[in-house]
């Protein structure tokens, strides 16, 4: 996949961590109102990707792991087991 920069816009992060996605980006396929997007966090950048259609195996694994961990992690028993590591 070739990286291509068509336009650069500056946005401001609000106190609540919100940003406005520029109109040009909202016009792209997968970025319409109400659509789900993934936020991919890299060392020095953040990528927004639409969650439409097929997801990669890696992405599905991350989503499944996050859901499972959020339901089952941080019990008192877990905290006790991991506190000295």
C-alpha cells in the first residue's frame, strides 16, 4: 500500500480529548456519520481506519482480546497475583 498525502489540515484536541475530523476525510468511504472506526496507535502517529467490511486477523485478535480482558481482568485475585511483578 502506497502512502499518499492529499491534504494536511490542523485540528485542535479538546480538553475531553475530542477532535473534529475534517470534511474531506468525512467524505471518504467508511467515515460517514455513525460509522465505527478503529484508532491504531503507533510510536509517533495515530491512524483512523474504518471498521467496514473485512478486518485483518490481527485486528480481530486485538478486538477480541480487549473485550475478553475488559470483562475478566483486574479482579482482587488478579491484582494480588500480579502486584510483585
